[in-house]
């Protein structure tokens, strides 16, 4: 990951974006604290209270996506006060989306720093969503009071901050009971994953679309760059999650490719499946590797587009950075060739 680290430590825009995003994470954490403290007369057994921010929460390798989003605001020439507002919104979105994923996927990735009795995997997500909604209102009202946005813009952004997520939520809803038919892989890539993941990589533009008076012409390339990078990452997520998606009957581009080109192989994998973390991709390289190379090309194209817009990485560096994402995506053993 040295290329990413170099970008975030020495690239002017990426370095400044990381520092801003770290400041935004700290501020959201501080703003959450008053909402995470039980009333003073609560029995000790049932107390809830804010916890310290985990030491690694601000590390660059924990904030690659958020920092790219923040860097886009620099590349769009957004003034600093609104850039910091948008950075806080990015972190709030991140909490919402992670909390939803935790609930849907039975996971417990860190969302907010709060101490609860018991294991509290589910309740932590519920509290995270409720508390961050209050912080959103607080942040937007403060922005109006400071003159950064108007009251009408605040109201529009408050509405769109939920509405923009609904298509992705609807896509996830179609998988809750398990899918019964695997659509062609092209449909998974071009429709389902654009709603599932691509939309989340373009969420960065929701606030500027409402508030910024004039977006630069390169914004269209920034949108496509983030979309391509996000979709490429999702392809690798699908490769890693083949076993889990097979067990839980979720959409997966590799499983769709197998269903339409090698159904007997898919049936054999289903019979042999032992656990959700099985590395099924190692047994079907003829199907996996072309998709992996396609996802890799999308990641490179996305990073190259951001680099050409001024992020500070050229074509060769974009390829190196895309390759360095494999360990982050838990696919360090995947060989692209």
C-alpha cells in the first residue's frame, strides 16, 4: 500500500483531504457524545455512555474512500467552509450505510464509539442511526446560522440525504428474502451494482448539486471516476464473497456468470460449500479471472480519471494503487496475472 500512503502523505490535495476528513471524524464523534449518555438516574447495569474514538479510526488506510470523496471537493474548487460541511456529511453517510450493512449482513464493523451492556451488535446500529440523524440536523442548522447555506438549502439537503439512498435501499430490499433467479452478469454489473455500490460512490455530489452555484466542467469526469472505482471494488467484493452470497442467496456477478455459463459447476460448488468464508474463487479461475481483470480495469480507469483531474497520480500510479487495493479487500491471494 506504499503508493496510497505516499499519495496521502505527500500529495497536496490528498494530504489536505485526509486531514480535513480526520477533523470531520473528530467533530462528528464529539457531537455524538451528548446523545450517547444515559440520564443520571439510570441503574449502572443499564448505563450507556460515549466511548473514546478508537486509535486507528483516523489512519489513512481506514479512510481511503472518505478521503477520495473529500479530495473531490478540492478538485471541484468548493470553498473551505462548505468543504468541511460536506466532509461531516460524508462521515454521517458512512455511519448510516455501515450500520445498515451490519444489520443486513449480521456484521459488527465499527460505526460509532458507544459503550452498551451485553454484546449489543444490533442495538449499536439502531442507536448509531438515531444519534447521527440528530447530529445531521445540528450540523445543518449550524451551517445556516453561520451563513454557509440557506434555510431552503438546508431543508432540501435534509430531504435528499435520505432520498438519495432509497434506490440502494430498494435494491438491498430485493435480496432480504434471498433471490430465486440469478440474472445475467451484465445486469448485475450495469444495473444492480450501480444501485448497490455505484450510487454510494456518487453520494459525494448530493450536497454540491443542491448548494454549489456553478460546478466545474470536470465534475462529470469526477462522477464517472468515482463510479468506476466503486464498481471495480464491488467486483472484487463479489469474488471474495462468493460463498457468503451463495449461502444467503444474494446477487453476485461471479455466481451469475457461473449460472449462465457453467451451471453444473455452480451446482457442484453449492454441494461442496462448507462455510461463508470459503475461498470459492480459487476453484473457478476461468470465470473469476476475466471478471477480476474487468474490475481491476474499472478501478484503474476511475483512479486515472481522478488523477487527470488533479488528484496527483498518473496512469502507472493508478494501476499500482488499484493493485494495492487487493489486500484491503481481503484478496491478497488473488493473482491477476
